C-alpha cells in the first residue's frame, strides 16, 4: 500500500476528499461562551459607570415623590441637587405632581441644576396655579443668566392674569439687564394693569434707575388706587407671619400709584415728595 506523503494528504484534505478535524470541540465552545459572558459583564459595567448618575437621579426622584416624611424628602432633594444638571433628569415626575410642595421642589431643582431644558420648563411652571411655585419659576428664569430670557418675561407681562404679569415685572427686576430695565420703564409708564405698573415703579426705585425719574414724576399725577401689596411687601408679610405665628397681618389700605412713584423717586433722588396714602 502506497504511503501518502504530507503534500498529498494536504492536497486531498483541502480538496475535500479527506475529512478534516472538527470545526469546534466542546471545550472551545465552552471557552467562547465564557469569553462572551466576560465581555458582556465588562460592557454592562461600563454602561453602569457611564449612566450611574442618571440612574441615581431617576431612583432618587422616585423616592422623593413617594416619601411622606419631610426630612426624607429633604434628604433626596439634597442628593439630587448635588448631582448638578444630571439631577434634573427625572424632574418631570415632580413638575406634574398634584402636590404643590413636590412641584415646588421640582422647580427648585431646576433653579439649582440649570439643565438645558430649564428655560422651557420654567416658562411652563410660571403658569402654575400655586402662587409660590409660579413665583419660584419666574425667579429661576431671571437667574438663568440667559439674556434672551427677557423675551419670555415680556410675553408673561402681556398676560391677562394679573398675578403672572406682576411676577414677570419682578423677574425683570431680578434680571437687571438694560433691555429688562427699559421694559420696566415702559411698564411703569403705560401698562394696562395697575398692579403691574406699581410693581414696575417699585422695582425701578429699588434698582435706583436714574433715567426712570422722568416717568416716575409723570406717575405722581396717577391717583389710581392699588389695594394689594408689592412683591417685596408680600415677602415681608410672609416673614412677619413666620416670626410671629399668632400675629394677624392686616391687609393694606388702598394706595394710589402716586404713593409708590413718590417712594421710588425718594429712593433714587433722595427727594421728599410726600406719599399720599401712607
């Protein structure tokens, strides 16, 4: 019998005449499964490392939304704040809550974290039915550091709802940019709502805007009564109520627009023009 030489055996093997070794042994298949499992675990670990903060944000937001204890809520709120912009990843769960306290915490997270969607969400929350939540939202808009926010506040200023218009004026006062100040002057001159005019006059006085003196002098002839409080007066009343819980805060008597104009002018020019209605 003729012995096959190695070249002959190789040719017959590659030609498909002789059967070759098995394509994979059980040991090789087991090794491949082990390597695949290790690779999957490594990929999962990398994914968890990269996404750990968003995962925490979603979990902590859920825990905050379902907690009844105020101290527990405060704990999760502080954790979310510490995450920075990532902490607002699941803030929508709070903003849509029927609980005004949770909505307020959601707005506070937006104000601290300042994520990219903060401006859009804060504009939406400025229409919140709870006055404290909407006030926080407008304040947050003013503190975003975005000069184009004046456009959002200008649209709020056109609202037929007096509360939103007043909040917009207060936000313009916090913004303090030249366009915001010009809008305050225009509001003090001719806004249709007396509450918005009074708030604009108050903000101009607090900001010591010298170029607003002419408009404020014209307002000295405006005897339209205003029976409410300015934003700063409301804050003072809240602080007084907290300092003396048993004390009853008496609503102010109606005061004319001229009263606030004289007060603002006195703050700007140090002139004593009298304050009718005081």
